[in-house]
């Protein structure tokens, strides 16, 4: 079975907006055994969209169209759909449900046997809708499972998977990768990826489940992440069962005055250092009484870097009073992505420390 993706939007063609749907849509199609023949980006012109679909329906079995699908009758896609029904005698099937928005999707069948499905251009809506219909696009495909992966880029995952790589789809999500894999190969894939293959739907949910399982309370001392760890952890319903809170110690004065990091320690080693990260960890453990914690101190950028400590440098401490680990990392991203990778690496390091050290509430 083969497919084409058509993205509509003059703002994409002009460079005013970046497309966010091509990669996830094609990844989902490939993971379901569908071969991608072509990807096109067209403007907001019903005539161009009509000609594009008429040409493609003679050569591919599935056409996925995004954009121009609103609630008003004069929207680009609705106009094209009406013409396709009249001109090509396309049959309109029941509308596709939109679980997160107002505009339903459109499903057309052509005499050629091709099927065209139309989704809104809003990524959250299009992906939620496509997830509900993807399995019906290729009934003979094997069932799939989504495996959250952290700490490996898409190319690194594919390299490790070898012959299994073409069977999977790769969806980047906030510095993680959602790997869409054949359900009957899940165990093998998890064995290959090891600790990078997470048990939950994402890293945050995985760490939360581990804390619940071990009966552990958790806290954070955040400098460069500015409260992002707390934001991630409290994004989960029920996280109050294990997350006590976070101290955003952005200034050296708060590091010393609240967390008890000695001022002379900061003066000797600098705020971004192994020694300060560990002192921050011990300080927040003492302050909150948590069983385990994380501490981050680094340089998110774009300013503040030096030759010895360039932008992207971060020291992360994680663990308990009795068993902890402190590590340095260097990342190549912009400020926003550096903060996210710092925060998620802290979660990943805490997970590893709990598992490797067997930390649990006595």
C-alpha cells in the first residue's frame, strides 16, 4: 500500500510558518506498513488542491491532506471536496471525529480505489484525529505499540535497531522520541535500546510511576531549569503523592541563603560545578525532607558561556542522602531546548540512580 501527504498553506510556502505535520504523519504511515510515495506542499487555492488530488488518486492508494479545514463553508478544503464529489464522482464517507477540536475531518473514496482523508492544519487536532483512523488505512498491517525513548536521537535509535529500523516510525516529542514499533517486536526492541526505552508514555510518567512503586517522595533544586522540573512533574495528575516541591535557586544568594550552599564553595568552584550541584541536592533534601531529589546548575545560553564552561554545560545531581550521583553534560541547543534537555536529563539520572542503587522507603 502506498500513500502521499499533501500539506496546504500559503504561509508555509512563503516561509511565515513551519510545517509540524509532515514528519509525524509520515512516521505513523510507515509504521503501519504504508510506503510513502510523495509529499507536497500547496497554497490555499482550491483549484490547485483539486488538481493535486486528482493526479495523486490515480497513482496512490491513500492521500492524507492537512490544512484549510475549518467550520465555514468557504474554507479552501471544503470547496475542493465539493468539486471532487461533483467532478470525480468521489463518495463522501462519514466524517472523521475530531476528539480535541470542532472541525471534523473529511473522508473521500474515489472510483480508482484511492482514499483521501482531510484533517485540520492544527497539529494537535490533526495528529489526534489521524491516530484514530491510521489503523484503518492498512488493514493488513501488524498492530503497533508506542515506545517512549530518551537519550538517543532518531538516527541513533535506527542505528541500534538495524534491520528493525525500517519497520518503525520516529516522532520527536520535547527532547524524547516516540517510537512506533511492531507490537510483536516490542520485547526485542526494548532489549536493544536498554535503559533508553521507557516504561511509561514519557519520561515524566515513567519516573512518577517508579516513585510511586518505591514509595518515595521527591523534590528539586533548580537553577538553570528555572522551575521546569517542577512544572513537568506537577503536570501529572496525582503527582502530589510523591512530589513535595522545588526551590528555584537562580541566584547565588538563594543557593546560599535557602539551600545552605556555602558561599566560599561557590567562590572556589563557581556556581556551575560538581561541588555546587551536590550541595544544592543535599540542601533541598534537608529542607524538604524528601527521600530523593534532583539539582541542576548550568548555562542555558545564549550568553554566559566561557571556554571552560560553554553554553549548554550543566551539572546535575540526583539521588538520596546516602546514594547520589553528580554528572556533567554538554548540549548544543538554544536556550529553550537546553532548559528542557537539562530538566529531562535530571529525571533520567534520578530514574537510573533509584534503579541502580535500589533506593526505596524503609
